C-alpha cells in the first residue's frame, strides 16, 4: 500500500504544463511592415516552475502591450497590459503574473508557480494609445 501512494504522488508531481505563445499586431497601416516577436514560441514546463515570455515590436508609435490567455476551458482571458513602463495586471491573477519592460519596444510576462491550469496559448498584442 505504501509504494502505491508514493507512485501516485510521484506521478502527480511530474505533470507538465504546455504553454504556446503567439504575437499579434493591431492597426497595421498602409504597406509598412511591422513585426511583433514573442519568445519562446512554445514551452513545456513542470508544475511549480516559473516561466518568462518576452514580446518585442518594431512600431515606434506603439506604446502598449496587452497579454491574453486562451484555453479550451475558459476561452480568451485578458491578463493585463504594459503601458510604456507602467504594468497593470488584472486582479484575478494576483501575484501569479508579473509584467515588466517597456511597452514602446519590449516587455515580458512572468508566470509563477505553474499548474496544469496554466496550460494555454498566450498572446501578446502591441498597439498605440488613442487619446
């Protein structure tokens, strides 16, 4: 009986979290070519690990990055944004995520204490603030 419990506990701690990242650029104008790069393109991590996803864009007039999570269970979820150097994470994520960097060029999102619920596709969106 004792070895069965140990085997089950070991299997539970070995669960992996699959994360796929994607980048999106809003408001493309004319024939100019703009890029948004998000790295790494995909990840496989263990539970309780931490992951950092980076996003960079080449549009001089864009000053904001938004982060979204898409999973089969919940659909799209807005996670927060980085406006120039000011991050704003959504309250529901608490200390689970941290946004950092500069929305005018490059930023990152760190997800702490990964769990199976973090298996998803993550999107970085770059755009400009309209006043």
